């Protein structure tokens, strides 16, 4: 998926620098680069924008005031030459705050924060789509959308802010919460532990304390034991 961007800065060189950096990132598309808030307003009326790169110190209207007055607010990364505005930016729930001159490494870090937030707030529509019984899902891995066949998933393991999806012949580690991931899987997948989801079709044996998938034994949390017994009760 590509995200649309709008660059707003009264300095031409600053606009060009951000656009040049974004050209290196295939996930992002620059729709326009504007020299003023008024010019940007016309673009926002005509296009759906996912992410603003918004300078704070501009003539006529500061970037923070412009953003406050938007009815439909995209995500925003503020850019400025002044550290004093950092607090204002974060009070507006900015993704990040970039000090000029903006390096590619610093802009890359900011865009990664944006992509991570997109995974957290919109997993069904942007990162992984699976409701009912579908054949596959897509996960974002190594800056690509990777296709994973649901029938090949054996179990999912939580590792703090990441999960590892264990498949028959491979595994994928991605940044995702196990609770959010479970919500977009279908009914063959069963939460049996705060750190594990299993594909019920792959379970070969179970006890009150654990399930077996092939040679792997996976613990059952106490709060999940009743649900587990009901699911596999013949």
C-alpha cells in the first residue's frame, strides 16, 4: 500500500529536500508540495492525504495553527528550524518533529513511526485483511506486503511488541500485538495463552496444560483452559 503525502513549507529548498528523501521510499507518494497553508488547503480539498510534512514557521499562518483548524486531520510530521516548537507539535499528536536540515536517516525514522502506527490503528484495512475463512492474509515485512497462506500457519507466538508467525516451512517476525492479530484471524485460530495463538486444525494432541502441534508443545494459560476444553470436546 502507498500513502499519499503533502509537503508544506515556504522554503523551496526545504520542500525539494523532503520530496527527494521521500522519493527513495516506495511506500510514499508525494501528491503536492505547497509554499503556504492557503495553497495546501486547496490540495486537501481535492485529494485524500495520509501524511503531512508541515513546516511550523510560515508567513500568514503557522503550521500548528493551520493543522489545528483542519476539520479532517491527516497524520502530521512537523518540520522546523526551531526547537522551541517541539512541545506544540507533540501536543497536536504529531507522528514526529524534524529539525532542519532534515537528513534522510532522520526522515526515514519518522516514516517508520508512521507505518508502525498504521499497523496498530488500522490492521484490517491496511496491513492484514482476513475476516471469515479466507485463503491468505498479507503482512508487512521488510517494507513489503508478504502473502501468507492461512492454512500453513501452525501457531503464533508473542515476543513483546512483535509476533512470530510459525508456518509449515517458514516463519515471519513482524511488529504487531498478538491481541490485534487474533482479531483479524478466522475461527480456526484459538487463543490458548497470553503469548500463543494456535491453528486448531494443526493440533495433534492436547492435555489440560498444553497442546501439541507436531513435536512442539505449547502451554495453555489457566484463563484459557475452559475455552480450550470446550473447543476440542468431542
